[in-house]
């Protein structure tokens, strides 16, 4: 987690998915790739050239996925959440904080073992109705941090929620 200079009422925060999230997401492919490299390195077995080719292609795909994850950034500003991702071409998604309506924190078994979580943010934004912050440390309370900003921005813009209970 990195922080920038204060902007307005809140300090801007930049989050990056933890590298362990790559292992969590790609574990079956990593195991298959390693097995293909090992099999391809054995002499006298059939189809070793094919195993090496598969291992090389899978290694390239895994490298791309790793670079993609490491180049992902989540900027939590005073008024917007910004998600930047991509390798060969970059995409930036903007979510106005006053439009955020709900949060869900999720941890699969591997994330629990690694101390990570995924925070899903739902908004009324047309272009970005859902934003997943993956690979966030489980002890970092990002929901409370964003919720304070959401409430501040709703009050600032005079937006009040009406419910039917």
C-alpha cells in the first residue's frame, strides 16, 4: 500500500494485488507447466517435444498473467475509485464513490491460507457496476476506508438513500 499527498478531505491511497494472488489464481496451470517441463526433459519418452512446446506456451501465458496482475493498480481517491490494468494495452475504469451502494468481502480457501481477500464493490455506475479488488491483505480494512469516503461524498452532493422497509 502506498499513500500520496492529501487531496481534499482524504488522503489518496494506491493498492496493488499481492503477488501471492497469482499463485492462487494460476495454481493448476503452474503445476501443469512444471509437469510438462519435467516430462519434456526426460529422455526416451514419447511426445517429449510436444510436452516442451506445451510447457513453453503455458510459461508465456503465465508470464503474461503475472505481469498483468503486477501492473494492476487500484487508486482510492477522495471522490473516485480508479482501476488501471493491462499489459500491451492499458484500461482505466473510474467509479464515482457517491454511486457505490454495497460491498462484499470474499476469501476462498487459498486466499485464507495466504492472508488475502477479494473486495467486490457494487455501484449504480453504468460503465462499472462492479469492481473487484483482488489480492488485498485480509487485515487491511478497505471497506471501512471506502465507506467513509462514500458517505462523505453522498453528503457533499446532497444524495440521500430512500429505502422501503
